[in-house]
């Protein structure tokens, strides 16, 4: 499962690296500690909307562009995890067969 904060961090880091800028430079421009930005980029901390705005300003990138790229990456992740109709998913001791949208058949696990 993809965690949103990981994708946000990846996009922010990617933008920073594309610009050839250091964490120190972004930290000074955004007035946010270097350590905290590093944790955000690594997906270890959630970026508040205020922090995200400050980082986008420091990177001179519209927040909408960052969020659009995050959304695109999440869509790729979601498509990678979607199973086709008719596949069988084992959950504990029960397997659920996903057929048509209007039906779901529960079968005993073998």
C-alpha cells in the first residue's frame, strides 16, 4: 500500500534535485529546519499544507503542479494493485472471487 507522504516526499526531492539545489538552500528559503525537510522527503513525516506551501514557494513550483505529479504517481501505484475481475483473493481462510460488479462469490479456501 502506498503512503501519500512517501509520494509527496519523492516529488519534492525530485524537484529539488532537478534544480540542483541542496537541502540547506531549500531550508533557508522556506525557513524550515533541514532535518525536517529531509524527513518529509524520505516520507517519514507528514507535510502540513503550510509546510507544503513553504516548500513549493522555496522551489518556485506551484503547489498544484506538485500535487498533480503526486496524483499521477498514486494512480500508477493503484493500477499496479488492481486485480482483474474473476481473480480469486485469499483472505484468511476464505477466498473471495470477484466476478461481475454486481456479484461477489465467497468460496471455501482449499
